[in-house]
């Protein structure tokens, strides 16, 4: 689970791993693209800028990769 802010409604939304579309590593952060449960659009959540967030993002990325290996699209 991670929390995003919907850019359409402005609300904070919890999204699960099944909503994650892609995880992209950048030098100073990790961009997580998710399908928004509120508006159905795709939002990019940037994380990993702090150590605790980086650890959480690394676990998220590992979980997404594992899920992709188990169920190739
Ligand atoms: Zn949204």
C-alpha cells in the first residue's frame, strides 16, 4: 500500500500494489506510476527522497518485480 494525492480531487488515496503501473528509478527519487482509485487516471508518486522512504520504495519495487515475474502480462 502507498498513499498518493489525487491531482484531480486533491484527496489522499490509498492504493494497493495491483494499482502500480510502473516503477522508475531516478538519481534522487523513485517514480511510481499508479492508477488512481478516485479518478481512474494515472498519477506519478515520487518517493525515495528520504532514507525511510527509499527503503519502503525498494520493498515496493521488489514486490512489483516479484508480482510481474509470477504473472507476466
Ligand atoms: Zn486521481
